[in-house]
C-alpha cells in the first residue's frame, strides 16, 4: 500500500534558508551590542521558531523579555526585507516534488517558521498549487513537536495520520512525526546530524531528496 501524503518541513528540508536567517539575526544582535555567530552555529538555533532562535542566540544572562522581544522585533523586521537574498531550494527537491506529484501522493508543508514568512517563501520558490496546504507557526497553535499542525493537515486532507510521511531535518520534526503517528523520515542534507535524527527515532534517513521515493510504499 502507498502512503497518501507527504508533509514536508521547510527550513533545512526544502529550502536552505540558513544564510538569510543568520544574516538577519546577526544584524539584529549587533545593532543591540550583542555578540554574533557564524552561519553554521545557526543550524542549532533554527528549528523551534523565531522566538527560540533569538533566545538561543542571546547570551545566557541577557534573556530577559526586553532583550528577547527587542531582538525578535528587529530580527523579524530585517528578515521581512532580506528573506530571499541567499535562500535556495536544495538540489533534488524539485525532482522529488514532481515525482511525488506523479505518484498521486499529496503534499503539504508544516514549519515552525512564522506563518507569514512560510507563505512568502513557498510563494517565491515553488510553483502555485505545489502544496495543498502550507502551515507555518501561528501564535494560537502549539508549534512542532506538538502534533496539532500535523493533525490539522490530515484532517483537512481527510486522511489518517498513518497514511502520511513526515520529512524533516531536525529532531523537532522527527518528534512531530512520531507524536502524530506518521512515518518519521530524516533529511540528512539539512541543518542537523544523522546522530540527532537517529536518537530522535527517525524510522528512515535519506541522503538525497529522491531517496524518499523508495519509502512511499509500505
Ligand atoms: O524557522 C524555524 O525555526 C524552523 O522552521 P522549520 O520548521 O521549517 O524547520
């Protein structure tokens, strides 16, 4: 039997958004006199939403609300102007999306990126109608790894969770998949390591997007 839908994570899975996120966050930090980080260090700050990114980037002794929300506002303002400077689709992702489409398997996105930026990115980098549903992080819905967003997608597609595959690049995504009772597939080209995905309980790990096609039958 074939899975009926794939839910994709966005940052680090479909799009390499690392540089633009890091550049915006570094400018927001520097403007307030806080230390900045290398682009690679941001791989561990991204994945649990914009507020968490800022909390992780601020020095431990400076995570009071005024600092967090000051830097968060500055980061969002900067990112709203610079979200598509260096961001690119990962190699092989377009081929995968076409192949999934060709099989008649449905596609959706669930991201912890703020919803408005998730929509902007998807509109810019993917053909209209590629995804039936695109959900970013919305204040009223618990973020990944809570399965609420994943359940919202399956309900709206009239599917059962076990008919879905969840593909993501971080432990947050793997935990989301498991919490939602979906096949948990780890993307090894993203921001985190194979060790992290294995420890989180990934059922499958793939090195290139097209490898997902080998796992759409169960
Ligand atoms: O921007 C984030 O924190 C995470 O976004 P993602 O869920 O698409 O990886």
